[in-house]
């Protein structure tokens, strides 16, 4: 009788294990997939910190960087606090078909901030954009690792190719 009971018990254990095996395999696969997905998201977040900083509130970004041991996010540029005190367009002495766009910027923020992007465009006689260029900080500032000092004028000279069709110009600090 014990042989019968033992065999019955072994059959029950084998049946339970054969049912649990696919569940265990599924659980392992789901765990590994979740772990790899979280690792990929962490890598993407670390690589694209500036995009995350724009999309998420500052407190969330700071907490994520603290957890991931990444450098703290750089403060966002407040271009509305950068004013232009003077600007003028002059013929270039170096190139016959070029002009120099000279402007003086002042950072009115209480603290230093990243240098701005300068969006410049020429307009034709109808007022439509004839040519446009975005000047990144590295285009006009040799050392962009430093920040734009507060309440200190910064004079910039940008050289642009011009044509006879250009009737006016506009620019925006971004």
C-alpha cells in the first residue's frame, strides 16, 4: 500500500512540477525583459539628459540623477533675461559679399547662465525670409564651458554672406 501511495504522491509532484515549469520559465523571461527594459531606459535617460530636463519637472530630474549618480543637470537657459543693448549691420572688411552683424548682449539674470542661441534672418522686399542662420554658442564664443556672466556686456561680431536682394534683417535671442 505504501508503494501505491508513494507512486501516487510522486505522480502528483511530477504533475505539479510540469505545470509550474512553464510558469517559472515565463516568470524568468518577464523578469529579464523588465530588467533589460529598465536598463535601456536608464541608458537613454543618461544619454539624453537635456531632453529629460525639458520634459520633466526639475525635482524629478534631480532625484533621477541622484539615483543614477549622474552629474546634476545644468540650469536651463533663460533667454528672456538676455537683452540686446546695441546691434548694427556693417559691411565686412574681409569679404566683399559679407556683412558683420555686431551686437552687445547683457545677461540680466541674477546668476550666470548658458550662452544663448542667436537666430538671425534676412528678409527680401516682400518681407519673407530670404536666408536664415542659427548661431550656436560655439560659433561666437571660444569657451562655451563657461557661462555668460551676469550684468556684464558681451560684444559679438557675426559674419554673414549677404545678397543684393536682402532688404532687412531680424534676429531673436533663444
